[in-house]
């Protein structure tokens, strides 16, 4: 269930990042009897598994000889069903600060605000943001004449459209605009696409019928007419600088991970990763844990299996942090009545 609350939400646990490790973290917290909120910058859960290799096979998840990235995420969600977290998708955690009472104040770019007793940073390689062209002067034209392909696009009726990119989103943007736009041109450094075969076929059919044009080139600079974007300079394969006129430019270049605000949260960081102890995967700040690709320690391996182990010990660490007077017992899901109750089995 997606929630966005203008008020402050009190929670025992907040998980930042709904990748495979963040999802399993929520499950392990559930086994410990700790309810949690789960926040992710993307509009869907699954992190790298969904974003980067949804249809590719994974062979090294224990007990699952082979599954795709998407299937693994579906299975993690099924496993998490007894402990439904409060999901907050499409928003990125920007600020994390200590409260005077030992809790953590956490805020997203859309204004959701928590007071959390424990925080789990499962932010992977960072929040995924759309990739930009490496040219100057884009900012004043953004959301006027320059757009990211991954974001909602306006009506391009009667407009001359230039799209940069070679993936599914670039090709689909071109196909979607065919009917309305005055012209559609796709630019990439060479005429090879890294997209689903069916989409490439549809694009090539549109190209053959003259409804879309392909230009091989590397963008070098924007051309403006007063405040208005009028064209793009680019280098062709022979190294000549040419100009492609356009009313709108769509950058459909995929997503890139950006560590972003995590680096500013006052935690001990080494080479863009959060330093943890390997007993509980606690960071340098009490009550804050870091699991999965975001953390570092001697021997760290960025594998899903390792993230699952880290999340398990971090959940034990959180229970000890929340209830220091109680002994945190190891219980088996096979035999423990307490865990069966928590799992909704009895
Ligand atoms: C092509 C490829 C193939 C791979 N194959 C395998 C394999 O076969 N086996 C294997 O074990 N591993 C594999 N990996 C590695 C594996 O995908 C990672 O180890 C795993 O995804 C790490 O999980 P995570 O949950 O820590 O991070 P991620 O999957 O990176 O998820 C982190 C999530 O946090 C979110 N986030 C980040 N910052 C913020 C913020 N400030 N606010 C809100 N949300 C935020 C991101 O949007 C993202 O959804 C592969 C990786 C790639 C790229």
C-alpha cells in the first residue's frame, strides 16, 4: 500500500531501498516482530534486479537453481506477505538527522517524514536517476523542450522530435510519438539497438515506411535561437560536425545510480560505501544499519546472497537495540510457535 503523509510517522524501523536486500530486510524484521516502512526512489520494488536485469537468469540464489531478476523479486514479495510493510515508492530519502531522544528523523524529497527508532540503509549503488547527455546548457530547457524519456511526456502534436538513445525506452518514445509528431528522428552513435527484438522490429518497420528517421551521431552542443532550443550539433561517424533541427529533445539514455544524499548523512564512508561492523551490520551511528551493496567491510562481496545474510544479522541487531533488556533468541521457523504466529500460520 503506497502512503504519503504530510505529518510525521513514528516507526520502529525504516528501510531505505526496496531492492532484493531491502525486501529481505523487511522479512527478517517481521520475524523479529518489528514492523517497518519501506521507501524507494523508483516507482516499483526490486532495485537492480528489476531495473537492470529483469529478464536475465540468476543462478546463485540458494535453493533456486535458476530464476530471472523479476522472478526473484516476485518470490521475495511473496515471502514478505505475512509482514506487509508500508511502501513509499517514487520518493527519495534526502535527509537523515539525529533527534534529541535517540531516534532518527528521515525525510524524502516529497515531504514524507519519519521518526524512526532504527534505520536500515539498503540503498545499493544509490538511487537510479535518468542519464543526461554530456553537453552544457540543458538546465534552462528541461521540461520545456528537453525531456527524460523515463518521465511523463507532453503532447508532441505537430512538433519535430529528436530522441537520443538505443534502448527500449528510446525506441518506444519514437513509436509512441509517430502519429502526433510532425517528424521523429532517433540519434545514436551507431545503428544498433539494445532493445527487445519485438520493439526493434516495430521501429525498423516504421523506419522502412519513412515514418521515423535514424541518424548516426554523437551530440556535441545545443543550438539556441534566443531562449529557444532550435537544434542539436552532433559529430557523424566521419568526424564532421552537423546540425539536426528539433523542437523537442528527448534523452532516453537509461538510468544511472547516484549515491547522492547517503554520503551527506555523517556516517563513516569508505570509497562511496558505508562502513559497518560484521556482527550486526551497524554503522558508526547507533540504530542505523547498512546492508547489501551500499556497505563495506573486509571481504565484502556485492552478491544478493551476502546481502541476505547481512539483513538477517542486522534484524537481530535491531531487536537488541530496540529491546536491550531482552535476550534476542535464535528461533527456527520450522519449530518456533512464536515465529509461526508471526508468519500467520497459527
Ligand atoms: C547485470 C547484473 C547482474 C547481476 N547478477 C547477479 C547474480 O547473478 N547474482 C548476485 O548475487 N548478484 C548479481 N548482481 C548484483 C545484485 O544485483 C546486487 O548485489 C543487488 O541488487 C544488491 O541489492 P541491494 O538491495 O543492496 O541494492 P539495489 O538492488 O541496488 O537496490 C537499492 C535500491 O535503493 C534505492 N535507493 C537508493 N538510494 C535511495 C534513496 N536515497 N532513497 C530511496 N531509495 C533509494 C534504489 O532506487 C534501489 O531500488 C548483478 C548485478 C547486475 C548489475
